[in-house]
């Protein structure tokens, strides 16, 4: 199909406004701000290696992780794009200790939306030219419009998200997002600077054959996870499954949604609550997974029903094809019963 026949992201947002219960020009501008910021980050990611944007900045973020130069740069780009367009009243970023209260222009705090964002997921891979991404989650504020945002505006369950998505910066750059009416993917044409609808109505295949987990931590995993991995490796029926792990949640999730598979980041000895952040990573990916016919769990409970209690809360994460996640949950429950 020629580019002229493809629908742009902007056209798609306008056409689908009636499907979105909170449809407003403000929400469309919010998505446009994310679209613009992603193009700027994409430009900088593609200069890694010829510009001084690779490596550590010598600081750690609130999670105690080494910040990469591109982490800081991507964070600044998204915060600037969102805060200068009067489309959000607050932003929470994985890279910041606390949320940011946005009050700009004549409308003050009148925006209805807050955004939680992981500006550059998988950034430790950037200096070896491996795909990285951005993850975003959008909520309607719960406090009174016109007043400064509060922590409770961000500590909402995943089921209350109004939109979520990610950008993957890889062999091609894509925005994939949902507003609760399915999942659609848009690929950037770098020659025109335009996103085109390339993956309409994305769905997990009925069956999956890929499992994605850092097996280097195997000895530290819960017994239920170890037993599930043994199940995946058995020569029986359509098994053994294929092991594929990139180390960038966006990239691993994107591949598994297209080809069919499960992503697991469990709790382990050094991270009893898991490593991934509930609000910045797990909730938005869970929303996307469910909208694409998949499932997301902490091994026992639906991710999107977990009650957040802190901004940088962590949780174990099992996400992918429904049958694969349910089988992993079965092994987790058996292990608990044995204990």
C-alpha cells in the first residue's frame, strides 16, 4: 500500500474520537505532544555513537540505577513537550524522585490529565545499538481541577487508565497505543517525519511459543518460576518453547505481542518485590496486553487491579498470551501451596 493511502496518526486520533469516552481537543493535543517528543528522542537515539549522548552521567535515579545520558535527555524532552502545551496538570517520571506539578498559561491547573512516563526504557542497551523505548500511561486526575495536583492523582489503579502506549526505537520507530478500544501501531516515515497506521488492531496470536526472562538470575527465582521454565523447556506437545530476551521491556513485549509469548520479571533474592515499576511500566503494558487479547499478572493477581501505595512501587510481572500467563500462575500457586 502506498504512503498516500495510509492513515496518519493525527488522522486516526481525529477519526477515533467518538470511540473515546473522554474525547476532547485537550486529549488529542496530549497525544500530539507525545508524538512530537518521540520524534525528537528518535532523532537523538539515532545519533548515538556520533554525538556525546552515550554512557553514564555519573548520577543514579530514585531507583538507585545508573542514569544514562540519554535517560536524562529523553526525560527533559518529554517533560518539556508535555508541560509547554497546557495539556497536563502533572507528570510523574521514572527518572524523578517526585511528581511535577504543571501550572502554565491562563488555564493554570485546569487540565484533566496526568501522565506517568518511563522516558527511555532499556537505556543500558543504547551503546550497543539495541532497541530501546518509551512507555507512557495517562489518567484523569481525581482531585479538583484548578488546584495543584496531589499524589493521589498518580496513585491510581491500572483499570483507571484512559490511555497507555509505548514507542519502540528500533529498525523502525513505532508508536503503539490504546484508549481502551483495541491496540494500534503506527510506524514513523523518517523522510516525512510522519507516523502512519501500519499495525491496525494488534492482537496476541492464539498461542505463543516464546518465553522472555533473564535466566542468568535462575538460581534466585521463586521455585514456581523455576518449575515453569522447566515446563517451557520440556520436549512435549508444542514445546520446547523458544527463549528470547532483549533486556528492554518495550522490545520484548512488542515482539511477543506480534509473535506470541510471555515476558516474566519475577521477584528474586535481590529484589523481593520485583524490579519493574507498577505505575511506569507494568500498568501501561498490562492495559495494552489486555486490549490485545493477552493477560498481565504479578504471578497471582491481575496487575491492573493492584492498589498503588507509592510512586515508584515495584511488582513482579508476568505478561503475554493468556494461556502462557495462566500456566505460569498455576506453577506459582502450586509452589505456595507446597510451602
